[in-house]
């Protein structure tokens, strides 16, 4: 089975963003959210590696990140970090949504 490198990269990016938010601004909520969402995406990447149709966890987490970070980007118009995470999340939601529609 092929390893889902795209999902793994997204999970690492989200977790690293939380750590970066903590180191730069001392934001414990950023750290917690990054580690939790990155960890859940890591589990989702493992699931999609085992079965490419098992995308529900990854779809829910990337949808949640899209909603939260998209809202922040809309309010603040700051590209870093909200715009980047929202953009990556859009791509992941589309990717997982596409996988759901395939036979």
C-alpha cells in the first residue's frame, strides 16, 4: 500500500505551526491545538495509508481547521498563519472529498 505522504506532511505542518505559535508568542492554545490537530491528522494519515477510502477523520480535522483558520483569516487578513493553514486545509478537504466520491 502506498504511504500517504501528503497527509503526513499536512499533519507535521499543523503540529509545527502549533509549536511555532508557542515559541514565538507564548501561546499555549496554539501549542495545544497544533499538537492535537496534528496528532489527529497523523492518525488519519495512518488510516488512509492502510485504506485509502478511510478518510473521515482526516476530512473532519481538515474541515475543522478550514473553518477556524478561515474565520481568523477573514477577520484579520493575516496570511501567516491563518491564511496558509486555511489554504492548505481547503486543498485537503477537496482531496479527501474527492476520495469519498471515488469507487
